[in-house]
């Protein structure tokens, strides 16, 4: 979703700064997201095939693995300012959005470190424990970040660190212009 949102905003595909190493082959990955009976109504993970290939291209790798999100990182030109607010509750896909924002000109990330949980995914959900009925799943993808960019449990540093309310700080910053 972050890649699609930024594409709609900028008109260009904004690459992440990480790559994904998936423990599955392309056919398994494709079947996970789109089958004949998969629709937006039947799967929270539904992504049209064309979008999946645009935002998350893949290449085969040794041993049945797939490497994804390997696009060369280019700064996307933009005249308008994008201010992104982050804190320790900015996790998972929101950390992906934070990561991609670094590749967008005229962007500013204000707040605190993100949660630091964008190192693995949850690709195989939908299972439940036999007695309690608790949902669970297994991850199949490891995200590899540039050294020091996103540390597990620590997160991504903002451009402008704020103690307190990041929204109030962003409004004060904009009001001072």
C-alpha cells in the first residue's frame, strides 16, 4: 500500500531502500496473492498481479528463493513538501512508507524513531490453534536494510527528532514559514 500511495501522489514508483529475500518460488508467491477465487472481498492480502509486479518486482534466486524490492534507488523529484509524522507506533507497512519517503525530494520525517519491526513479514496467515482458535501465521520474507538504517526493535530515525507531540511540532514549523 505505501508504494501505491506514493505512486498515486508522485506519478512515479518510489523504491524502498531495502531488498526482500523470500523463501518461496515465484509461482507460490503469485498463488498467495492471486488465484481464481481471490478477490478484495475474500483476501486481505489481495493485490492485482499488475500492481504486485510494478511495486514489488522479483527475480529468482538460488534454492527456491525470490529476491524482491531490488529496484535501484533514485530520488523522485517533487516540488510539493511531504511531511511524514512518525513515532514508536509506526510499524510494518508504515515503516516501509517511512523508508520510501527518504527517496522523495522535499520530504521531511518528523517525530521519533519508528517501531523497528520491518525485518520479517507474515505471509502465511489464516491458521488457528486447534483448541483456543487463536490466529497465527509464518513469515517467509526477510527484509535486508542498509547498515544502520532500520535496526530491529529500534526503528528508523526521523529527519527532525521531536520530544512530545510530532503533529504540534509540524504545525509550529509550518506556521513559522
